[in-house]
C-alpha cells in the first residue's frame, strides 16, 4: 500500500478533513471591510468546539466582502451583478490543538453568510464552513471615509456595522 502524501495547508486544517485541495483564492477587484471587537471571553469560548481556543480572550471580527466571481471565460471583475456576490462572516482568531499537544494559530469561522446563496456551490461547501443565506448590504460613501454593512435573514436584521475612517480608504491596493 502506498502511503498518502501529506498535504501542507497554509492555514489550520484538520489532517483528515476534506478530500479536496485548497481552492486558489485570488479575488481580483474584491472589496473587504473588517471590524474588530471584544465580547465576554467566556461567552465566546463557549461557541468554539473543544480543542479550539481564542488567541485573545473575547476578541473576534466581523467582515463584509463584495467579491467578484470568474465569468464563463475565467475572467474576474465582470461588472455585471450576476458575477458578484456578498459574503459576511464572524471570525475568531484562534489556535487549534494538534494531537501531539502543540498548537497552530489560525481563524475559526463562527458563521458565513452569502448573498446570493447560490455562490456557496463553487467551493465553500467543500470546507464545511457554517454557511447561511442572507440579504446583505454594503454601502460606502463617495469619499471612502465611511461604510455601512448589514446582514438580514428571514426579514430580521442580524448584524449592522458602521465604519468611520480617519483617513479615506485607499483604492486598488
């Protein structure tokens, strides 16, 4: 019997997790917004599975992203609505305990919201991320000095984040 080659991941990943390779993640023209915040450490820890611990007690972040998809010709950045989707997530910077007792630092997604949900099919379902459908909204003012993000599901607003920047956002970084 030939031994299975070891796959090296750039992020923490269960050794026997998925039979798929990591997808190439290169969203050209993506717009991503993050808001870091703190909550009660014990409450956050209770949301994590055994063997995963937050790096900082009570610290997590919310992100919203306007992501272009490849069109049928494999080109990113198509401006048509049908070739873009919104993704929102609550993520905990964390560490995962390995069987040998050492730890690997990474990120743990508590939830991932997609609008439209059909964009879960190109790959997110492979990784077992906790995906949910939503109606998402990202509004950025003309100067890039503020942004408002919100996530609704079933007619109920779940998350609302307002970002104010002391300096305008840089475009095309």
